[in-house]
């Protein structure tokens, strides 16, 4: 009798937890370089996400080579990524993650270094090489797109520098029927802006134009120095390995736990508190 009572109590408690139909997925992101100017440290991120409409949570299961996406931390949003919070369960803290502001710092540096540092980009040329049936990715039908973007980049320090020719090819497998805005928090289709006119023009020009959210992206970018013909090739892959479009996601998934303290991540373009 006691066991029956406990079972009924547990069932009632579970029924009392608000749940809604949502999306649950896991993804892997890897970046590595090869060539004379390649960086020794590569990047590898294993993430797990939950989405319900504009709400999203992205947890970093494993991470190396990325100072922000530390293992155990996670991102929360309730408005499709317009407002992001980075939550650290180990420290029981959370902070608003102003991605646009953080990239604005990069743009401000690029704009404000004057003769000390000058970075210039030529007008990029983007070509659509293919569009066809992409088959299944994580059990979901996709559309495959292939793009090539080419441009030149000149970096000068105190008036002296090098120019490189860059050619980047990108294959994208997009889920055309996915509509939940929260998917864009991690499965980004549109890059954020930095505030540097030339660099932002490059980002928007090279951004692939396609429908839906990317479930797999493979990018190979070759940078060849005009002097010496030295080349660095950077590889990047992002793939959703599991996806359940009918997952039961508790409403509490998108809430910051009670008792967590608010902190700050980093200065933004407008400045930050000490």
C-alpha cells in the first residue's frame, strides 16, 4: 500500500510540472587549422539544446579552446536570442551576454587603432555553387547549399604589413521546415555585426542565403599570403547529431534558478562597470 501511495504521489508531482512540446538536440562544433601560420590550439565544443518557440537553452557539455563556452555553463533566452544570459551553475551566477556589444568592442578596436593597426578588406565576391536535396541530418530532411566567397585582406602595423587572398567554401544542410526562433541561438544563419564597416560588409556578403536553420555546416577557408605564397587552411564543422522535434520540455528549463547572483561578463562598446 505504501509503495502504491508513493507511486501515485510521484505521478502527481510529475503531472504538476508544466511541460510543453519542444525541440531537443545535440551538436558538435570543431575548428582546426593547417599550414605554416596555423594555430596550435584547436576548438571543440559539444552542446545540448532545448527549444520551445522563442525560448532556448544551450548547455556546453564539453569545450576546449573557447573561453566563453566553458564546460557546464549554458545560455538562456526567452525572446529568440535578442536577450541572452550566460549561466554558471558551478558559481551559481548569471550574466547578460551582449554578443552584439562584445563584437562591437572588436569593431571599435578595428576602427580606433589608426596608424597603429589597419585592417582592410576588398569587396567580397560570393558565388552560389549548388543547391540540391541534402538528405537526412539527424533524421530531419534538409536542403543542401554550397557557396564560395573570395576577397583580399590587408593587415598593416605602423604602415607595414601583408596582404592575403582568402577563398572560403561553405556547405550547408538546412532544415527548411524548422520555424522555432530559439533554434537561431546556436544554429545561427545570420552573423552578428561588429561596427566595422568593411568587416561587417564582408560578413553580410559571405553569409549564405538559405531557408530554415543549419543542421550541418562545413567550411574550408584558405588564406594565401601574396608575399612568399604561404598558406593557412582553416576547417570548421558544425553538425547536429541528435534531434527530437517532439520533445517534452519543462517550462523550468528556461528559468534562471532561484538564488543565482547576477554578474558581468566583459565590457561592451558602451563601457562596463568595474
